[in-house]
């Protein structure tokens, strides 16, 4: 298994040494998305992968208490609000919006968001978009 924390650390070593990585994998929601006629009739499954580098000072986990770190519910709520009930044309704009809201949180130093649609083409496992954002220290 590859370490996303080390991947972030390759961009800036402080992300690997001064942050804790929180990940949400293959979070699945029905989303009204797509530019093709066959995508407009009904919501389609979409998967969301999120990695957040949270500063250790903000997520020390010195005690076994959820207040000592970032709650995964925050990530799920950001995705749900971004998805909403409207139709989205592009994965790119939806992915960008989720990333923008996640990194607006002061304790998040860097983030990666990937979106995937698994049911678009019968000859492909999925189609997707990925973005990474690092905030200045």
C-alpha cells in the first residue's frame, strides 16, 4: 500500500512530519452529473476519495477523544453539501468545489480530492478527476 502522507511529504516534508493524514475512501453517493444525454436521466453512483493533512497542533490526539482530532463527519458533510440536489455538468467543478471548502478550514494544511464515476462506460472501471492543494505555511 502506498502512503499518501509520504506522497504529500514529497511535495513538502513538513506535511509528513508536522501533520496527521485523515482519509476517506470510496465514499459513495448518488449524484446528478454528466454532460451526455444518458447521464441526465437519473443520478449515478459516484465515489469520493479525500486525504487531508491536518496540522498535529490542531489534531494532537493526546487523549482518546474526538475533540483531539478532525471528525470524518466534516468531510462527509462537505461532500454532501457540494453534491446537493442540483445537476452538475462536470466532475472537475464538483471536485474543485469540495477541495475549496476542505482547505478553507484553518487546521487543514493540504488536501487531495478524487472523484470517480464507475458506471459511465461498460469497458472502463471508472472515469475520474483528482486535485491536490497545499496551503502556504
